[in-house]
C-alpha cells in the first residue's frame, strides 16, 4: 500500500489531468469556427447529407457523427463539435488505459499532455475526419480487451467485440488493431492461453457482425470501397522517394524529436531482460502501426495521419520510459532530460507555427523572406536557384477561408443562366468541388466530371442530366486548358469566364474562373 506521502502526488496529477482535459476542450470549442472547413471535412460533411452504410473511400461512422451534431445547426461549430467531443472522450479512455496498465496518475497526465505537443494532433482532434470516431473505438477496444484478458469476464469480451466493430465502421485500417492484439497474445506468456479459448474469437465475430452492413453495401456497389483502399496500399515497384516521404511525414506531423523518442523508447523496452505485460501491450499496439505504414510507403503514397492511432499507447510508452529515466543520476538520465526538454520546445514551436499559419496569414511574409534570401544567394552563387515570386496557392491555409463567399457568387451566376433549375455546378476534382458544394443551395447539384472515379459517381447520375447546362468552377491557374478539356461533354461553351476574387486580410486568397456550358451530353471527361 502506498504511503500518504505517495498518494498526494497521485491525487494532484489526477486533478491536473481533468484540468488539462477541460482547458483543451474549451480551447478547441472556442476556435472551432474561427476558420472554414478543410477539403476532407467538406467531403465528409456531404456524406452526412447522403447517409449510407458505405462510401467510395470510407465506412460510414464519420457521416453518422456529422449527421448527429448538425441536427442542431449547419454552421462550422456544429460540424466540428462531434470531433472535439470525440477527442475529449478518447483522452479520457487514454487515462483509464494508462491506469489499467501502470496504475500511475502521473503517466495518465503526461501521456495526454504529450499528445498536445504534436502539431498534427491539433488538426485531428478538431477536424471532421474518420479518425475522430476511430480514436474512441480504438482506445475503447484496447481498454476493454485488457480488462477482458485480466478478468476473464464475458461482458468485457462482448464489449471488446462491439467496440472493435465500431472501429471498423470508422476506418478500414482498424483491422490492424486485431493483428496487433494477435501479435501481443502470441508473444505473451501470461495471456497466450487466450488463443485456445473461444472468447477472443467470439469478440472478433461480434465485431464483424457490427461491420456487416458495410460489407453488404460494398457487395451492392461492386466492392468499390475495398478495391480502392487495397489499391492505395499497393504500387508498381519499390520507390525510395515515397519511403523517405513517408518517414518525413511522420517527423513533420508528430515533431521529429517526439518521433525520435518513440524509436528510442522502443529500443529501450525490447532490450529489457524481462518485458512486463504492460510494456509488451503498449509496444504491440503502437509500434507495428508505424512500421506497417512506413513500409507501405515503399510502394505507395502514405499520409502522415494514418499512423495516429499508434500514438494512444505510443504516448503511454514514451512517457513511461521518460518518467523512469529522468530521475536517475547518470549520464544517460541527463541525455533523456535534455531530449525530453528539446521535445517540449520543438513541439510547442511547431504547434505555434501551425496556429500562426491559420490565423496570422504568415505564409506569405515568411515565403517572401525566404525568396529574398534565395535571391541574395543566387547573386553570389549562380548554382542556387531563387524561389519563384509568391503565388496565392502557396499558402495552403487559404483553402480554409472564403468558400462561403465563393458559393454565393456562383449561385448568383447560376441564377443568371437561361435555365437555373437545370444547371449544375462541377469542379475539376472532388477536393474543390466538395468545399464549394457544402455552401451551395441545398437544391443545387454539384459534381465532378473528371475521368477518375470518386464518390460523385454514386451521387450524380450523368444519364439523368442530359441536356442540362453547367458551371465549371476552376482555379485561375491553367483554367483555359482545363475548361477546353470538358468542352466535348457539352454542345457549347462560353469562352469568356466570370472571374471570382476572394481576399483574406486584404491579400488575395482565391482567384477562380467560372465557365458556362450548355447542353450536357451525359458523359465524363476521358
């Protein structure tokens, strides 16, 4: 039993944890509607307006989440309320998981705080993304299965299956959770016996039953969702460039020092003479996620946030080793303290830079400064190529602003068409189309006629819109060439586009062209 002196810090850290959770939740709620929806958020919001058990690239849970919160309103705040609450619940699950594994309130607090030092987590814990519900069900499954293995209760195994099914309905790569847990059970001397019991298999079966509606949906749609996701994970040949990009994405998303600490912690744990069950569980449910996606980068493009679920137990493992190492009085402890402090400073700096990009319009000034430096170097060393003059598109944060104004101007143009009721709007790719579509009038049809298959093929029946007119909204860059690509799909095109310019803080944020087409033939661009 702990002494009273030892209990006091535990109680203090428990209080600090709840203060931290309250503070970051209020912070996110305050900033939720201070910038517009991103590309993916807009696309998933459209999912909620076309509810189904599956979509071209994802299972349905993100659509269910958005549909639930937007019952109260369709503003950005209500769209992001769901993800923010999901992140709060996930962090609470993280606390109980840390306590189940190590019985240490310090670990729960510092693990939650460590996640806040990773720049990309500030986007994932606010944005309407499939990761929002995946995080809840992933953490919940880990907590439930740990309790199930240690208690043997059927209720916990059933709960594990239900939560695993929810994870599968959130994001397809939740299947990796089952593989991680299988790896843990195979290597665990204390829990390997469960492989001979029926409970784990019943849990998996329950998860698959929960997932069945998505399987049925895919069966009715030529398995398009599974085919697309499997296609993303394969490539024609090994590509060192993609692999380095995948590694670089991890360093940039989570902070290079924090990611480096994860690797160091993994090495420390596997070199222990005897690995505890908690350590083994933390490693098996985190490290394989990073290894899998980084190796997938050898043949295909990997997005940085795909590994985010690995950080739930990964943050616990990193914090656990650091708390063990830094109190000691030896050269190794000094290095751990130094690198831990560096991780805090680096994480805070990268996170601050992220918010500066969002709210201070800082990309342009920073880019222009870098261009001046490159010009100066070019004058001294001709081999150094100077940066091009700054263009609006270089500031990717502009994509989060101005789309409501763009939609209003497009609606004005549509109202001036000969037949507004039978005039649809389309974009070159689904990205910009979705950001525009969420702000158009509910009766306005938006789609993309690009040759590559996307969700819009399921929403837009081309043969039912033969003879309609259309507006093509396209970025000013290469707009004429792109407009001409779609001319064969119509009887006529007005060669003179309407220009749309949107400003942000007095600086150009969007420069678009709107082309008018007449007499749609019911085809897609070849």
